C-alpha cells in the first residue's frame, strides 16, 4: 500500500526550492499522504525526528518549512508579530478561493477583539463551561444506551462524532438533525490537498450558514449567531459578512476537533485493556489522562506566514515563507518529554501543543477537555473492556487536522 502510494506521489510535481533554502534543509514529506503515515500517522510524524532536520523545507503542496520540535514550534506560536496567521495555508490557495475564518485568520489587535467576543457569546470561559457538564454526560450515556444488546460498533460514526457535535450544535442552537451532513462537509474540507476538491463541501457549508444567518437577521433570538449580529467591535456593528466569517471558523473547528481526539483515545484504549481497567478503578485520573492522550495524539499541523526576514534555530526564513508546525511531532519530542512514544498515565507532566500556544490557542479548549474527561469516565464505567475488531486496519486522514476515518471495536 505504501509503495503504490509513494509511486503516485512521485508522479506529482514538486514546488521549486527557493534560493534561500539550503540543500541540506530540503526533505520530502507530504502532510496529506506521506507513506510514513499510512500505518500510524503519529509515528509517521515522530519518524521525522530521526530522518529529517528539525526544521526542513518540503517541496510538497506548494512548498513550506515544517517544524518538528517543541521549542521551535512554541516559539513560532508565541511570536505572532513574526509568524502571522493571515494568509497562511497548508495547501496552495488562490485569493479567490480563500474562505475567511475569523478570528483565526486575523492578527493583533483585531484578533483578540473578536476572540473575546467569541468567548463571551459561546460561554467558553472555565467558569461558564461547567454548565455543559450534565449535557455532555447525558449525551455519552444516551449513546452508550444505544449499544445495549450488541458486542461491536463503528466507534467514530456511532460515538465519537455524535457526542461532541451534538453538544456543539446545542451550544450554537444549530440543527441537530443535520449533524452527519455537517461532519461529512468538514471531513471533505479538511481532508484533501486539492483546493478544487473541497469546493462542493464549502459551497454546502456556505449555503447552510447563509440561510441560518439570514433567519437570525429576520428573527433574532438569544443564540450566539443572533448575539453576534447585535454586537459591536471598535464601536461598529458586526456586518452579516463578518458574522458569516466567524461562523465559518466555528463550523470547521467546532465540528471536528473533539471527535478526532475521542477517536484516537479509543484507538489506544482498545489496544490496552489494562489501561481501561485502571481508569475504571480510578475515575479521578481522567483529567490527567486526557492531557497525556492529547500529548501523545496531538493531531494538528498549524501554518503561519513569515512577515519579515528572520531566523529560527539557525534557519534563515524569508518574508512570505509558510511555516507549518507539526504538533504531532512537537508534542512527542524526546527533548521535551522522556520516552514520548509511551502513553504513561503516571507521567507527572504532559506538556503538549494539541491546542496550540500563544494568542491563537484553541478558544474551545476548556469545553474540549470537559467533554473528553466525561467521555473517559462514563465509557470505562459502563462499558466492558473493548478491543479492535478482528482484521481492523486504520485508515488515516492527513492534512491540517489529522484523524482516523473509521474505528471498528468489539467487546
């Protein structure tokens, strides 16, 4: 499988290497389809620590720098004045094809103004998020109830997608009955390196959001979209266009992140029944366990655009370069965490970049952590030990947000 995929990749044209990139910094790695990721997407990224320079230039997908170490990735995330979020993409995107994601595609000071607005209207501060705990607990138990009398399921579609997406749609007051359509669109948007292939999914998302926002314009309520439409930034009322741009981000980020995390957690647990038993006997371990799972299975590759000529750990970068931080590699950096390949529930500290760092760290991280903790507690409490279905072979989705496309388990 890997050999045939590599043959297909070899047929694809490579971007020219810029003159300022030294030959010994060029390394061929495709974050969408690299053969190293076919059996284990995280080990594929960790393999870069042995095979590639810490910072290297990949000629794939238009060409950009890739950073694999925790220290350098953290530096890039925490210096937005040098590494901008605006016009930074993991695949070549013509200006007319850009779908604005506000505020993630903004820099200071506008970024923080809109971020504060989101935290306010989505009730995502640590104190307010607690009110969603009984809702999340009810959702996972309802899904577990649906498994009674069975001894197998496809975990992604039956558990990992419905729980967090239904919760998020509840937060947003969006149509719960459409959650499978929404998830399919997000999968298509995030999973292809070809911008043309994702356009139908973007069109479906755009049509839904256009109709939704217009309905809130005509009949406002107390939902986040209505509140955004009535809000001001810098003394000016938000336009319908700007609210749509905010909803673009909420749609893509809110409908995918926790589902991916749950899938990777279950994939690991299904191979380690002893860990299931330990978490079952010690439910208070769930909070720290979530951090270790997030570290070991960080799944985002985050792009930034260099705003000025700069240097990172001896590597010279030019204004306009794109830099992609592999959080899967950086969070599993042996310089930062001893034996990172081991998921250790007794690890005293699990520093990671699963939710990024700096001013653009994930606004929904508190809600995500709550959902993952509750999932862990309720799943091991109510379910017997699970394992991977006989013959199951994982298929992965690469790109900016990585994931498993399915997960068959039995018990």
